[in-house]
C-alpha cells in the first residue's frame, strides 16, 4: 500500500515538474504584420511560408514567413516602407505576436528580421495590436 501511494505521488510530482518546465521554456518573441482579412485563417491554420508581393520584387527571394525581431522595428517599418506598401489597402493591419521555441529554425539576413521557411503552428500565434 505504501509503495502504491509513493508511486502515485512520484508520478504526480513528475508531471507537475514537467508542466512547469514546459511553461518556463524560453521562447523567442517575433512580430508579423498582416491585413485583418487574413487573421481568422492564420489563427486557425497557422502561418505558411509564401512568396508574397514584396518578396516577389526581390530576385533571389525564397518562400518564407517574414517577422520582425522586436516591436520597435515593426512599428518603424509600419511608419515607413511597410506602411507605404499597404498604403492603398482598404482594411486594417494587424500585428501578430509569434512566440517560438528558441530551437525553432529561423533565417536571419538583417538584424531586424527573422524568416521562417517552415509553417508556424497557430498555438504560437496571437493578436498583438490592431494597427488601424
């Protein structure tokens, strides 16, 4: 009887410790801007690497999900070049917060931008801000 109780306690303690570790795993926070019409499907299906309109303007670009490494860089881009790209859009822009495990594979070509060549599961994505 004592062994059974110890075993149950040990397994419960192990599961609690494991759950705490999962919650405390370090994550990398990134930001992605998209028109509001895309948000519902992104939160359902995740982000899929694509060759978007801005990427098509570059000769050697590959499919990817382009994210800012911090919100300050995202905000700067929205007030400058990215805002100009969306100038004629008749809908609001949404900034998504992407929280990825540190070991999630990302490319980096410039300091303010990270690129994922893999699909990002919706569990890592949340709405950060409606940019209006």
